[in-house]
């Protein structure tokens, strides 16, 4: 048997016997009282109807629409005219300007993804001067428009020291330079060479920290860390002011007069310019490794011939001590004479190669340095080239900071006369 599922109709409010039992409003409050009573009656009807909504979804939707229509007819022209929409369900209000619906993942119509949080509500119970909004930063995706403001970022902490080249290295270097200066009547003497500095910090390594290794391995690691253009510039910018101040303090500890301190700074400026020129000349030399290889071969030839000479000299001495026949002694002597000629020739070849190399280096700079200093710089830079091909660029960068150091040392404010002068007496009445 088939049962027809009919949707019963809800009787209208005018047909309901409940209205006869409600109190009649007085004329003075007829308008507002009627509105309240109508609203209460409508809610009672809806509540009763909802109690019996045990039918399928289609039936419940139909009843809900009928109840909403009843409310619309009763509240038409009153401030509650939209009360029926409460039963139908609130509809989303379209955005201003007719913007399109947002896409999946919180993206708007243009595809930009913006993440953020709403500011926490203010506590109005606090005094006005203590009220401060709390808002988390807004994060904008990389696809945000070009005019968008970037999110606030915390300022990076200022670096004051390097963990490998520590401040005590700067202090020790300043003390070493001051100790090598001998004041004079009109001009002092600064006995400072790149060979001496290299030897000092190649063994002691004061203020230098590597990977925990000791000896040459640690020194090589520190050199690889330091000898790059960016690191040279960074360390110089970090420590140059501290270095100049350490020079002033060590000069004061040595009881240098203001004029002697000025002469020390001038002498250091001159040495810095000379060393900068030498590094520039080495960096400008074509095929530095090839030239030094040829020089090394010439030097090795000198060593080999010299070893043969020493062997023959020992043999000749043995023959003479043993009172060997003169013919045997003469034969060995002839061999020694030939080796001596070879040795002199090897020495000449090495000297020629060295002079040619230093002359070519001086074409690019370093005219004031002697041959030994230029050759030392060339070998030192070439050893760094075995680790990285940017060593020539590093040598140029080192020359640049040396020239800047010379400029700073030559400025009057780098060695002020007041730096070592005793403080002036304060008048009895206080500050002048």
C-alpha cells in the first residue's frame, strides 16, 4: 500500500485560539505592545512547529519557509521586517565593489596569498595611557604587489669581534709595532718587515684561533679563512679604529711625546704604502706560478751542484790525509774545478732569474721594497694560489686596505697632540 506524503499546512495566526487568551493592549501602548505580542506568538508557533520536525529534509525546509512567510506578513512595515530571514538562514553579504569570491587556500581573485591575524581586543578597563594594541605581524607572500610594505624585521645585532681573528690579535699587533719603533731627534726608525710579522704570528699566533688544530695545520686554516677579498675588507672595517686607538695607548705607555707619536704614525703610513705597492706588483705579474717555478728550478740546480762540490771536496781531503798519489789528487782536483765552474754558473742563472722577476714585479708596484721583500711576497701569495685562484684578488684587496690605513695614519686626527698630553688643570672656579 502506498502512502502519500503530504505536507501539512500550518494554520495562520488569525485562526489560532491562543490569540483570544492574550490580554488586550491599552490604547496608549497599542503600537509597541502589539509588536511584542506578535513577535512572541510567532516564536511560540515556530518553536512548536520545530518540535514536530521529524520528517525528511524537504518537509522541514517547506515548513521553515511557511513560518518565515508568516513572520514576514506580520512584521511588514515594522523595524522587525527582516525577522523572517532568521529562519531562512543568514545569507553572505557581498563584498563592497562586487569583488569576486576568494579562491581555495585563502587566496583572493588575483591569486595573492596573505596571512595575518587580527589585533587582540583592547582592554577598555585600563587607563588610556596603558592601552596598547597587540597585533601579530602580517606575512605577505612573495607574489604581493610591488607597492606592499614589507613586514617589520628585528634589527641584526652589531658585530664587534671576530671569533677567529680576535681583538687581542689587534692589541698584540699594535704593541709589536710600537716596540719596533725607536724615536729619534727629527725622525724615528721603524724596524718592521713583512718577514718579521709573518714569523711572529706563524709561531705564536696570539689572538688567532683555528679549528682546534695545532702548528702549521692551524695556521694554514686561519690563512684560508682570512685571505679572501670579502674577509679582508670585513676584518679591516671591524678593527681599524680599534687598532689605531691601541697604537695611541701603547705609545702613551712607552712615554712617547706627541711628536714621537706623530712620527710613529708617519713611519707606519710609509711602510703600509710600500707593502701595498709590493702586493699590487705581485698581483699584476703574469703567470706568477710559472715564473716562480722557473726560479725554483734554478735554485734547485744551485743546491744540487753545491752538494756535488761538497762531496768532491771531502774526497779530495781524504786523499790528501791518506797521502795518496799525486796523480789521483790531481784528477780529483780537476773534477772539483769543473764543479766549481758549474756552481758559479748556477748561481749566476739564479741571480739573473731573481733580478728579472723582481724587475717585472716593480713594473706593477713595490719600487721601494728590496729584492728579498718582493721575493718573499711573491712566494707567499703563490702559496695562497695553491688553495684558491682568488688569491690575486685578495692581494689587491689587502693592498687597498693598506693604502687606506696609510691615509688614516697621515691624517692629523689619527695622532692628535692631545692624545698623550697631560690633562690641563681645571680652574678653581670649575669648568672655564
